[in-house]
C-alpha cells in the first residue's frame, strides 16, 4: 500500500474537535503536511494551549482515524504543538532577513557550492550580516568547506520556542543537514523526508537578523527547489555554469525554472566558473579548457548580467578542502574575483528591489 498526504488528511478530517465543533482539518489544527516514510506517518497537531482539556482525546481519535480509514498497519506518530509555541507559516519564515539569494546550477560539478560559500564570505567581508543554508540535502558540502564537520548545533530558547542555533564561522551563520548525519553514510531519504528536514533548517532555526541569506541549492531542478519556492519569498537567483556547452544547456533549464510564470523569481545574473586556466608559473596566460566565454554569450542571449568570471586555480580547490575558502584573502586573483562578485550581487539586488515588487511564494494546489 502506498501512503500519500491527502489520504492521511482525509482520515484526519473525520476527527471532530470539541473546542470548535469542527473537524481538526477545518479548525486549522494540522500544522504541516503529514510526513510519510513508508508505512510511518508523522502528524503535527496544534492546540490553543498545553492545558487543552481535549488534547489527549483528540490525539487518540486522530490515531484511531488513520488506522480505521487508511490501514491498521500504519505506524502513527502525533506531535503536539501549541499556539504560543507554534512555528511560523510558509511565507512568514525569516522575517528579519532582507534578501534571500538562491545559488543554483543546472548540473552538478560546476562549482556551485564553491561559489555559494565564497559569495557568503565575500559579502560578510563587505560588512553585511550573512547566513548560508546548505540546501543540498543529499550532497551537503558546507561543513567540509568551512572546516566545521565535527560541530553539532544545539537548541536555544527564543520566544517560547526551541530553535536550532546555527554554527558560526568567518562571521557567517551556517546550517546544513551534514551537521546531523554521518558524513560517511549516504542519505537515503524519500523526497518528503528531505523536504521536511529542509523546512526545519529554515523555520526552526535562530537565523535572526540578516542582510543576505544564501541558499546553496542542489544541482538541477527537483522537489527540494519546489520546497524552497513554496517556503521562501526568494529575492533572486544566481545561476552558476562553466563555459562548456553541455553545462550551458542545463543552465538554461535552471533559468527557465525560476522564470516560470508560476515561480517568477528574478534572475540576478550568471557566474561563469572555470572560465579559464592560469598556471601559477605563467600568471599572464589564459587557457580556455572548457570553451571561451560561453556563459557570457548565454547571459547576453538571456538579457541578464554576467556577474563574474572565475578562473580555474588549484588554490580554490585546496582552500575549500582545508576549510579556508579563497574569499578570505584579498591578495589573490580569485579572492579579488569573489569580492567583485559580492559587490555585483549587492548592486543587482539593490536594483531588483528598487524596480520590482517582492517575490511571492509559490502556491501549489493539491
């Protein structure tokens, strides 16, 4: 038997809540989409207060309804929350964040995470308050790139809620699913589990006041992207590609996803990574290994800015592996390139905010 959210919601709609004389779905007590993992179901019920006299009976009735209307084999977990401690609703996440920037790529291996990490550091070096969320649930790389693999976030009490305190490094607030899983073990999760984990990292974390919240998204287009678009009003997207034709073809798809009329997230610009190779012993030479200015031509074709061209330098890889991204330095070609990228992102973001209305979250009707 295959379980899906509507099946569970229909069962919950048969449970009456005496406090409102309506069912618990109509009463708005189901706080989030039921989480499903095989035959395991997790439901979050929100009550007016923790002393609610109908709490125990309603919880038991909800569990019984799922067993009766769906299957007695379903393993049901019901979590209770209360109005005074409830998480915010989608679209109300991160109220103190001014700009949410999605760093995306059409395919893997183009250096998207490297660009996201160095962009975050460069923005912080320019004096902005920055957060970085590793939204690549199945391939988290932020803990490694910031040399915080052994860190474990702890809970803090904020406004009657227990929130995750992000790890802080180089003046940036960081969160990644990599902090909560074994780095040597593959994350074998269904899409719903991954999406729920991502929403927790957004809504149940103490991000506080930020000028820029950088999302290091997974490569391609997936349900993780849809979760982000349904949860956050993304200010704009930065698309990373190499000059190679196969990468550019996928970059077009990434641009199209954000420009879709139902999504309508502005493209702030493109970043051409691995634009050329310059050997250390010949600093004036440029070798165009993956083609010349392919991303620049694509930017012109799509009428979006080319924000930066980042060369291939061994130091970028080495510094990322050591947890000291190149944007921390100002005396290297690549360090300067990322500072210039950050300045370009600030410029185009300010222009976007002046000329366009705030992005709305994507609403998907089931």
